[in-house]
């Protein structure tokens, strides 16, 4: 019978890590290949502009809008070419007047922040900055709102307790707390979303497949409820919800170019 050839012996190494050391040249080769792959990604062309209209109207439905400048905190933390459109929105509460005969108003705060050239340093999730503004967020959910033009969009709904220092108090530690309801969403070139992660994936896909970046805007509206200082009767959360949603469906229907937004 013929003898079968012996199986080759594994390479012998005097040290247990000697074999691994002999392959260390593969690591720089792999890293070099991975890093060079970025040159095959599509180059970014002109930034696709957001479908939001930054110039605010003087009124929206029953609400009057009074423009406000951005806060020092916003100017200090965001990119210098970030654009802001902010307003206090007021409407009279039916049948309610002050002792002097003036109408008692409802108030909501509107803010639109449009990203600059540095898309990563211009806008972010409100949950990041709201705590610095005194908000303790107690719940978060998604709400779909339908517009009169037949379109619909999803907004993020945040419930929070906002602490504010009393301006009239000499005690710097004296705060008053308000129940607060906030709705927000993002508007890109052809997308509207309420999810920061979805917005990130849209950007990645656009960069890789379409070779472009969308310029995003972040829009939010908020309103106090419960014991509001200038309103005698407590405002229920349901009432604040209904008024915020009614404002948004009226305002958003005209403030976004819906022909530009994908269905």
C-alpha cells in the first residue's frame, strides 16, 4: 500500500504572537483603503434650499404676530449664518377682559431656525437645548396634523414644566413654574419630518445618491397652560392642544411650499 503524503505541518513559531506579528502589514493597508474610499463619494453641489418661507406674516388666522430677535444664547451656540424668524402670537380670548376693559389674550411662541452652510452646527433637536431654557420634559409623542390643502405632516409633541426666574424678585433663586406644551418639526428641501434620526438618514441618502445637501429648518410653537398669570381661569392641556394644532394647520399650510415637498 502506498504511503499517503503527510499533511503539512503548521508553521512553527517560537512565540505565540509571532504569527500575528507577521501579518501587521495588513492593518495599514486596510486603513489606507478605507480612507481612500471617501474620494469615491459624490461631490456636494449647491445646497438644496428649504421649502419653508422665513418671512413671517403679520397675522395667521385669528393670531397677530409680533416679531422677536433671536436670544443671545441662540446667537452664541449656533453657526453665524443661521437665520431666525421668531414671533409672539396673540389672540383675544372670547368674552374675557381685564378690569381696564382690555381683551385678555392667549399667547403662543413661534420660532423658525434655518440652518447655515454648516448644517451640523445650525439646528438640532429641541430636547438638547430646552433644559437650558428651564424646561423639564415629562413626555414626548408624535402627532399627525392634516392641512386644508389635503396634505398632512407629523409634529413632535413635548410636555414640559418650565422654570423661570421672577424678574421682579431680588432673590436670584426665586423661580416660578409653568406647564408648557410644544410642537416641533423639520422642513427640508423636499421632506418634512419630526424625527431627527430620519432627517440624518435623509441627508446621508441625498449625499450618496443625489450628490446634494438639503438645507433644513426647524419650526416650533409652544404655549403655557394651567395657571397662566394673566388669565383668571386655568387653561386646560386639551385647550392648549387644540389651539396649538389649529394655529399650526393654518400657519404651516401657507408657510411651506408644498409643491416642493414629496408626497
